[in-house]
């Protein structure tokens, strides 16, 4: 799960859209089904509507969406959208990759222009990585709709998502990536770091995280094509349902904004790590909603503060 902040994002998405929504005569629906949403927002199971009963969310026209949703994992190669309409509505699709060296321009299994079906139909958008280099690209999906009579036109609706890609060949040493053999470099730190590491935020993450540990960073490795962090457990402060090893532990790396500076975790450095667990796969992971605080700077201080005021609200599960 991308964390409770992801749930808060969806609530904000709906609330922000309500005051600015406009209706149309054709009952048009365009959405990602809950099962599909959970593929890149992990355990979150909520339908994500671009248009619902002819009501459009203009928040899609702002960059807020792409900045709040974690990057799509490199193993996810497509997304399945669903759409339907009660009247004759024409659609037009357009796709774009921000960096063709990292990711090819997306394609779809339906025509780029046509009529919206009366019955709900699935169309798939594919966005394959080139496998040449490791990096992050922006996936942009533009959709426009218009009634055949021309009485209603909406769009273009623009959905921009971040997409991680990994080069086909990798070799990692304790000193870093060997770019001469793997043909690229690890995911670079984001140009704009949105990470918050103040005391109030970290205390809140204590309550929202599934596990909290003090650990020494040993190396970053590739396992089954996925970047993972190998750490040595020094102390455990919080544990969920997934068992944590006493000494060495592998953590899936699912984001780039993990440390306070958004840089990569440094080898041999000790961190206070607040992360999440994937109960279905029985593994631990770090995403952009996780936090790794330098122990020598503020990590030790935050642990002491948490011990003095350990008051997390009770978590309710449906």
C-alpha cells in the first residue's frame, strides 16, 4: 500500500473536483477499475474516475495528480481503462512519452478515434520501456470527447503519470553501478525534492508506517529485475505482520523520494527507516511515502521524541 497518504490523495481528488464539476447530457464514464488501480497504488482498492456519469474532474488538467501518485513500477507494462456512454459520443486518443530513450511512445489496442461503446469496453494502454537505460519518464494520456451532434465537447482530459524503467543488464558493486556493463545508470534523484522530514511529519509517519527500524545501508542490488536495498538491522522499534530478519533484510525500492534530500541511501550510513509492508507478497518496501532519516542528524532525536509522546490513534481495518 502506498500508505494512508494515498487514500488522503483520493479523498482530496474527489473533494477538490466537486466545486468545479460540470455536467453533460450524455452519461459518459471513463475510469480505472479498483483492481487496476491497486496495481500501481498497491493495496488501494478504489475506482479512479476521469469521467463519471458525464461529470468531468478538471483537476486532471493540473500537475497535482502526477506529483502525488508514486511512479509506476517498471514491471507494469500497461493499464486497462474502461469506458461507456448512453449516447453517440466520439472519442479521440493521444499518447506521449517524455523521453523515448527510456520509454517508447504508448500505444493502445483500439483505434485512436471512434465512438464510445454503449456497453462497458476495456481498452489497454501499453507503455513499454526500451531497456536501454534506467530512469524515469512521464506517460501522458490525452482523451477528448464530443457528441456526434456537436452539442457537447469535453477535453482534452490529460492524465500524466510517472513511469520507472530499468535497463536490461545490471551490475552493482559496493561503490555503485558499473555503467559500462549495464548501459545506463540508476534512477537519478528527482530534480525537485518534495520530501518533508520535520519532526511533526516524522512523528506522523511513526503512526502510519508498518515498520520502523534502525539499520545500516549495505548495498543496492537487483533481484528479479527490481532494485532492492540490503540493510543490516541494528534495532527494531515497530513491526507489522511481515517478519523482519534479525540481521540482514532486503527492502523493495519503489520510489526515489525516500531520504530527506531525495538522494540515494549511502552505503555504510545508519538510518532510521520508516517503511511499509506488502502483506500479500510477504515483503517490506520503501516508496515515496516512506522515510529514511540520517541517524546521526535527526534519527536518534526523533526516536527519543517518539518514546516521550507515543500516542498514535488506533488503526481501524474494514
